[in-house]
């Protein structure tokens, strides 16, 4: 049984996530609070940190300074949303110097939660559409993140090759293997890219489960519905001796591990 640690206030035991889905539409209070307070703070912090990361990229070529700015942005964003973030299995985040970390994808707030919780440098493999967004796209382009074009197989292979090279050079990688946000909060089918990368670089594949983030920013609204959020890091899956032919089986093992973490957090 892992002991949780909180990014805001340490807790002996994290509270159970909300059992029922947020109402649609959200209550007027939540919509007004988001429009008048939370959203302005979020967009201001995003603009300031995106600009800072852009300026930093002129002098810092490794992306490490930009990553620290992103962590600062993420923690302010989670705070502004009103969420209470708890980390479970924190000891599993320190077991290996390099790994591929993979999580379920539930909300636009997944990225701030991940950046605020993971205590080390990493790069993300994400859909190329994000690079067109103001401020966020600037950060992605100037901090060493890796776009992937799922509609172009040749481009996808090129991105995976660059990601594997980064892993071998000692940089952690983060992936959402579902490829896009879940439409209903349930775990979707996984693509095999995360397993492919872990096998090719011969590094562990670390499962992460996000609980409560889907409810924090529901897919049917642009308003926050604050509650308890859990990032649960599971036991890394070793890839020693595996070959690319094992990618599909490893992908299924990863999905099962994340499903088990989600079930544990929802009890």
C-alpha cells in the first residue's frame, strides 16, 4: 500500500474522488466563478509563463529552464482551478533514472496536473495540433517537446525515432497512450507508441492513473468543477529482453496496470 503525498498540504490518507459526475450544465455558481476569477487567472498565468519560456529559450537551449517554468505554470494552474491534488505511489517515480511514463487522458487539465506532480525533467510526445495554440504552442516548440502527426505514418515514425534517441540520452518521456481525451471518463483503447518507445530504448514503462481530473474540467463544458484529484504512480514495468514484437502485449499490460490503479482509487 503506497502512502500519498500532497503537492499542497501533506495528508495521511487521500479522500476518495467524487462518486457522481458533475451536472450538465454546471451550476451557475461554478460557471460565474470560472468566468470571473479562475479563467482570468489561468489565462494570465499561461500568457506570462509562455512568454517567459519563449524568452528563456533564447539563452537556455536544453529546455530545462523552460521545464521549470512549466512546472511553476502548472502548479499555479492547479491552484487556480480549486483542485486538491494528492500523489500516490510517489516512491515509484524515483525507482529508475529514465523511463517512459504513460497515463490515461481525461481532460485538458491532465497536463497541468502531470507537470505539477512529476518531480523531474521530462519531455512529452503530443499531438501536433497543440503546437498551433498561442503561448502553449510557443512553449512546446522552444522546450524540446515532440509533436506527433497521427495522420502521417512517416512523420509518426520520425517522431518516435527522435523520442527513442532522447530516452537513450537520459531524458524521461511522458505519453498519453489513448491519443486523445476520453469522451465519457472511461479508459479507452491504447495505441502502442509508449510500449514501442520503452522497448526500443530498453527502459521501464511506468503506469500513471489520473482520477478526478475528468470531473475537474468536464469535456462538455469550459468551466471548472473543483474536487479531489489523484495522480497514482504504479510499479514500473521492465522491458529488459523484450523486442518490438512484444509491443502489443506490453501495451495491454500497461492498460491493465492503469485500470487497476483507477479501480483502487475509486474504491
